[in-house]
C-alpha cells in the first residue's frame, strides 16, 4: 500500500445503526497495521461528561483552565473548552498534526470530504449529497449515487486503497 504524503481528513457519515463506528474501527486497524499514524474524531449529538468530577483535571477545568491534560505512563487525555473551531479539518490541524490520517465519524453537515455508510436494512435516504463533499459509498445499495465509487461493507482493503490513492 502506498503511504499518504500529507495528513488527510475524511468524515465517515451515515445514519445511526448504519455501521459507521464498526467501519472506522476496521479502517483504523488496517491503516495502523500498515504503519500509518491514525487519529479519530467522533461527533456526539448528546451531552457527554468528559472528565470525572472531583478528580484533579476536572478541578482545574472548574477553576477556569481552558485546557487540562492528564498524562499517565501509557496515555494522554486532553479536555479543552469548545471553540469556534468545530469542523474536522480545523480540529485535526489544531490537535492532531502528527497524524497521517484523521477519520472523523459524523460531521455530515461540516465541510470536507465524506464517505457515507448505508445499509438497505436501515431503510433511509442518504444523509449527504455530492455537493456536501460525498466521494464514495460503503453500501449494499448499488442504485444510490451510481456515479460514485461503491464499496461493500466488508471491503476494508478496497476502501483503504481508495483513501490512499485519492489526492
């Protein structure tokens, strides 16, 4: 597999239950085994508690710190105030500059390139259009956007090759 020449950001979009998380997980595993540095961004539509109340990093944020980083022997966690930079490309440039590839899950309404996951069993229309930056479909529905490249739900090698070759 060819290596990426500069950081790419690709959003994996689709309806709930379509298989976005499973696809991202498989893409991360495949690319990581190829030696690429992969980062992910997940867009959540619901409120999530990012830090544990009472712990030091939470206390620092509550005291007014704009960012709090927790570093252990094996991991690092950053909790930062939300900024106006909320699109995958902006977030990747700010926080993930060491990554070869950033896979963003969700962000169907944000600018940038997108691969949509659709399953006939979900019974829904696509979330994105070509004008939204849609570049490929991962689907069992050949009739949806036939002008775009289509990949089967298990064609991880094909999807990865498409991402690497896309300039």
